[in-house]
């Protein structure tokens, strides 16, 4: 509900702002930052929120209704404002800003040309250096795409995928089954010269650059020559490769001339969902499609979308010279983004809002992809909602369980007892909210461990820790009636009324039913509910086991360090945290070890000598002989 008095006051305050570039921060009544924006003219942009309200979208009206005050920061340039806006969005995660959900770098395929026998690998960063040392292809939308292409390339060109190092391991062992099956050229046999392998790599590079015609033409020639030499099996293999390449080529739609390269963005939004699609066009072909889905609260405007693009291209090492964007969102925000991307790329990057012709057709194609993404998202959300309603009806819950938490106990004998907690929100696993509890109680049975974990979890929530809020609508335990009664006693101590059910397994380790401690509730006849509960049970078991195993491995490493003179548990933990792994510690010099806070020079010397005593003994023996 919009308070007209508040809006009028905010509008009056906004008129006092300078006509300079900068960043503004909208706050709610509690002082929380709910939206961060930037503008080349703060006065005009901030004032626009509180004027002509009837022209605002429903999402913007919801934002305005929550604004109680605003702050602003003046910058020298619009580009500085863009960079500062991104930093503030990452810092505060305002609920109305659109955000890049996955900030990881996008993957590339790397071909190491410095090796005598180059192979493909997946990397997330292009290393600086000479182009003669490595070739990079991508970036791609995800690791699945990369590994699919890598598997296809390895299969087509019969590249070695084993762990052998060439030429070091040539002739040392018998060829593996892949050579016998014809899936590998067999570098290990010594029958493949560097020149022959280089020729294969040349065709591989053409393939990865989408130059299918040159590869197919050469393969056809090779197939005919194999047939003339009566090598019919090899000719058949090449024929199958050609067929597969042509099939793969047909999937990559040609949309422009071979010299055209661009990223094309299309957008779709309604009251339920907002989606963006990016067509990655290289050498005139759509070689990848990236989709982004935003929550209903996130407001998509030209300003916020360009901020999103700035953050997106931080994680992409290659920025095309042309970026095509949907016209309705293209207004005076483009200059700062274009300058920012150009400075990152090292060449001019042009943001284009096409109004006609082939470029407009590409934007429309991207918009169609965005709409399809939105339709899929809404359909999945509908199915998720129906699933949660079914669970609420089956278990006779008072509310539909939007947040579900599941717990499982894992241990290694009587040691390293760990309770894993996985979280499901909106029928989807929320891995960022997972927690694990290192059990400290003297009693090592599952019930006392579960009680300790739930007690600590509840107390953290009741103390106001945001990490442990909100409390769940439903708790599912990997266990039976005993676990349910144990957890219920904990909840009763804190006067919490949260439904608790145990996930009971059958003899085949599959979820048989749910139990409330007194009654068993069969879920076998409800396929979606059964699969959902089974996936939760498998995930919580996997997570708790992985956390327990991590503790066990760390303990083994720590105990091995404690054998060194002057190194106790505390210093062992410090060293492992500083170097990240035992291997990194072994490779470190005595000076590097001693440089760690809390580690003396003598400690550094003792640790170094402990890991290198065999090498020193060999050296001394060689000197004596």
C-alpha cells in the first residue's frame, strides 16, 4: 500500500539531489537496503520513482510502496557509478535487484599446443601468454556443454584420454582396450608420429572453430583412400564420423555470414517470472544459448539489466565486439556499459539496439528463447507447487511446506560423528543453506547425536542468527520412530510446533514410507511424492557422509603432522589451513612454512626436514659413494 505522504516527502527530497552521476540506495522502514541503482543524473532518476505512479509496472509500485528513505553516492563518471553499483549489489543483495545467480567463470576448452601430443581439457580461465602455447574455445554455458563437445571431439578424432604422458610413456605398456576398439589412435604404441598427430590436431581445431566443411571434405578424401587400400573397417569408421559431424552441424543454426560474431539478448517478463536468453553467435552460427531466470521480486529495467550485463561479462574472458539488445530496454544507460566493456576487452565494444533487418530478427529469436524459458519455468513451478500441496495433504500439514529440512547421522566407527542438514526450498535443493554439525556429546548413538544437532540448530535460530533462519515448515529424518520421538522432544523443549517425520527404508535401501512416530504413511502409490522424498533421503545421506569423510581425512592429515617435533594439533590445523592440502605443504620451502603466523623458524625447518628426509638420505648416500 503506497503512502502518499511518504511518496511526496521522498519526491521533495529527490529534487534536491545533484544532476551528477552516482549510485542511489533505497531503504525500507527498518533501514534495510532493498534496491541499488545508478544514473548519470541522480536527481532525474531518483525523482522518477515518486512521479507518475500510474505509469509504473506492478513490480516497481511494490518497490515504491516499501521505500522509506534513500541514500546516494556521487561519482566522477557514469562508468564509476556502474562499477560501484555492482559492488554494492554483491555486498547487500537487495531483494529487488536482478542478480547473477552463478558468479563462477564460464568454462572453456583448452588445447595445450606446448605439449608434444596436445589434448583437450576444461578450464575456467584463459591463461595469459603466447597464442602458440594454447588455444581456447568458448566460453560455453556450462560444464555439461563443454564435456559433451570434448567427448565428441575425442571420439571423432580418436584422441587419447588415458593418464599416460607422451612421449614419456610410449612403448612402456600394452595398448589399452580403447586402441583395440578403434576409439584411440594409439600414441602409446609408438606407431603415431608427431607429424601424424599434428595433422589430427589441425582437423580438431577446424572442428572446434565450427569449420565442419573443411573437416568433412578431408575425411571424405581419407575414407576413399582407405577404401582403395582395402581398409574397409577404417573407411567405415570415417563414414560414421562424417555422418555424426554432419548431424552435429545441422543442430548449429546458421543465422549470419561466417564473419559475424555477437552476443544477442532477448528478454521476457510477466507478473510471475522474468527471463533473459543470450544467443552466442560465432562465425555466423548459434553455438550456444545461455538462459537466466530471475525471481518475481527482481525488477528488470534498462538500468538494472545493464548492471546485470556488467556483472555477467566479468566472468567471461572474451567479450564480442557486438552485443545486440532488446530495443525497449535500450536508453541512456548504454554509454557507461559500452565504455566499461571496451576497457575490459581492450577494443571497442558496441551495444546495438536494432530496429530493423537481420539484427532485429536475431533479437526476436533471442526473445522467443526467453519466452520458452519462462514457460518452462512456470510449468516447473506449477509442478513443484502441486507436489508440495500433495505432501501437505498426505501428511495432513497445516501449511504447504515451502522450506523442508532433512537430517542424517554419519560416523566412522565411534569417531567423527557428523550430522548433515540439507535444505529444500520451493521443492528445490538449496545447497547454499546446507549445514553440518560435528557431534561433541560423549554418547555416540544416533539418537543423542540427532538431539545435539537439532538443539544447536534451534538455539542458533532463536538467538537470531540469519544463517539458521527461517525455521523449517517440515523436518524429514533419515530414520524411524526413535529418531522422530528424539527430535520432537527437542522441539517441545523450545515450544516449537514443527511437523517431524522419519523416512523409513526397506530391505533394498529405498524409501518405504514416512512415519510420524506412531503411524506409517505409505508413499509408494504417489510417484512424484515418492521420487521427491527418495531424492531428499539420498541427498542428505550423501551430504552427511561427505562431511564426515572430510573430517576423517583432515584428522588423518593432522595426526601425521603431529608426529613432527614441536607440532601439536593446533599448529597442524594452522598449517593445513594455510597451505590447503598436505601436498602443498610438502612442496613448500622451510622459509614459506615458517612464514605462517604462529609457526617458528625451527618449526618450519623441522616440518621441511620431516617431508624431505628420504631425499636428503639419498643425497648423502650418493655423496659418500
